[in-house]
C-alpha cells in the first residue's frame, strides 16, 4: 500500500471532544446537539468521540448517576465509536442497534 492510500484510509474518521457535539452550559447542563455528526457523515467520515467516564464529576448534570444515558444520547446522534475509561459500559452500548 502506498503512502497516499494509507493517508486516505487514516482520514476516514475523526475524533472529537464530546462537548463539541453536545455543548454544556455554564452550569453543566446539556444544550442542543450541533450538526457535527450529520456534517461529518455527509462528507463520508466516521465520528468517534471522547472521553466517557462513569463518575458524576465528569457527567453532565442531565446524566448524574446515569452514565448509560450519556452513551445512549451520543449513539442516538449517530456517533460511530467512543473512547471510554469504562469499556464495560461502552461495549454494552455499542451493541445496541439504533
């Protein structure tokens, strides 16, 4: 495989801070989702977001005590993959068919 082919293969997905997809207000509550996933998919790209954690201090107020809800939100938005510090939680949600 030549260098150009490898470069094209590597640029088929992008990873983003999850707050770029669903921003939070100054109190930590989620705001409306952006069009980032839709725009990336329209360009033929896969979207992976980071970093998911189970602790309340990292969760938006909307999902305090419910980290599964955060995964459900992002998978429902069409993300193709996640980076998580809790792979057991992430892997359960990645098997759900949206």
